[in-house]
C-alpha cells in the first residue's frame, strides 16, 4: 500500500514543484511591477495553460495516438526555453512604467507552455491510475494511488506557497538573484530533456553527444536535486538579507516595529527549509521504498541457431513480461522483452528505448513500466516505434516458437555498450 501511495505522491510532488516554484517567484516580481498588463497576462496564460493541459490529456486518453507525448512535450519545452531566455534578457531592463510587448509575449508563452508541459505530466498520473484500475475503483490499490496523487499535489502547493511568501520578503535585488537562479535550474532540466527528444528523433546524433548525454540520462532522477538546490537559495538569501535600516525621522518604537516585521518574514524561510527537508527525504528514502519491490524480471540467456534465437511460445503466452539476453559476437549482453498483447499478437522489442537508453522495463500491476522514468507503456503499442516504447525488433512465429533474427540482435549490440 505504501509503495502505491509513494509512486503517485513523489512524481506529483516533483512535477508540482517544478511547475509552481518558478511561476510563484515570477508572480512576486510581476506584482511589484507598476505595469498591470504583465499581471493580467500572467493570470490569463495560467488559465490557458491549465485548461489546455487538461484538454490534451483528455484527447490523449480518448484517442491514444492523437497526441504524441514526445513531440508535444518537446515543442512545449522548446517554447519555454525561448520564452524564459527573453524574460531573463528583458524583465529587469525594460522601462518599468511602459509595456514591453516582447516581454509580455514571452511571459504568456513561458507560463502557458510551462503549465502545458508539467500540467500534462501531472494530470496523466491520476488518469493512468484510473485506466489501470479497469473499473475496480474501490480497491485499496486504486485508493492509495489517488491519495498519493492528492497528497503529492497538495504538498507541492504548500511548498510553492511557502516559497512565494519567502520570495515576497526579499528586497528587489535579492529577488532578482533568486529568480535568475531558479530559472537557470529549470532551463538546465528543460535543455537536457529537449536534447533527449532530438536524439530520439535522430536530429542530434554522434558518439560525442552520446558520451556526454549517456551518464546524464542514466542519472536523470538526480536532476530534481538541481531544482531543490535552487529552492534552497530562497531561504538562504532571505536569512542573509541585512537588517532594515532605520528610516529618517522614525522613533525607536516605529523602528522596532519595522525590525519585528522583518523577523516575522524570515520565518517563511524556515518554513521553506522544513518543506525542503521533506522533499529531500521523500525523493531519496521515499523513492527507495517505492521502487525496492520493482525488481526487473531476470533475463533468461538464449543462443542463436541457424541465424535465429528461438523461444517456445509456451514460455511467453501467460501475458506477463519476459526478458531474454543474447550475448553478441562483440561481447555485449543484448536484452529483449516479449509480452503477449492479446490473441496471437506479441509485443517484442529491445529492453531499451530511444529516450531513456538501456535502462530496461519491469512489470507492475500487470503493466509494463520504464524503469528510468516510471512511464507506463500501452501494451498495444509495444513493438511499434516512438516515445518511451521499447525499440522494436523483427520476429516471426513458426512451429510453436517465437523467432528473432540473430542479425537484429547483433545490430542492437551498440545500444548496450
């Protein structure tokens, strides 16, 4: 039960924070601006992003293939990166009393695209739980998943609110510093994701890029700690903010009141640190507990005969995930998976995908899950190219055996280097 709760709580909390924190700090800055148009633009873009993200999730679930998750999120990330760059370049340089149309457009694009991307990911969590439940909505498993999503989203909101209040207690110079650090952290994560998409589409390729990106992709879970480090900057900056100077003409009582307000504002920083501690524990100890039972099915060694690797259908016809490993002539252990999709149709693919690499898949609640990004595969699409699906390989059924060409596995050896 705890595992099902955490498997929803952790991604909901992380997606909510990645979405909410930069928006909260940007809102503090815009509320201090004398240009009302920026505030109206922010609110409008927030509404559009919210409703469009829900609409796209509904379209994806209802049609399955009408919305390509990879292409949609890649486009949203690209737009966000461009818009954030414009905001960083112009937000603090524009005439504070005049509307900068380019900045206004960048705020609209950044807020809407950020909500589209992370909102899309966020709403897919409960949607996936509903689809996986198959109508059994009174089960403990389903209820724990929904509670996990609600709890993670609620905690993300509380954390975002605390960060908003702490940022609001900063003076303008320190608020600018905090905003730049936060946006830079988000842009690092977004840029890495965009490069992954471009690599998956073969727009970017080459051994140099692979050598740089492979360790980053394999340790992608650690990127959330870059966001946490940026969040920590908020309370540390608040605590280091100098004591307010005594206004000219203020008597001692008035000055004590000013100092007292400044001290109370610093308490929001303490709240942020407490929330950040919970985030760190959840993303480390909680993630370990959530994933410790998600063991990958051991790969069964197989050999080639007459140019094919054969597996008896009796072994794989139970509808569960099966993994096999073939030792290539160059020494690499080439893994592939087989699962019965329904009837006589099988999903056959490498134990690797174009986005996450050779990290593998496992079975959870009768669903195939990517071990790296925890994305649930649609069984019907296993064996087809795209997204986080296993890289498809050729096979044929003959004489009660599932036969995979040896040369297909030899060609795939470079993926498992």
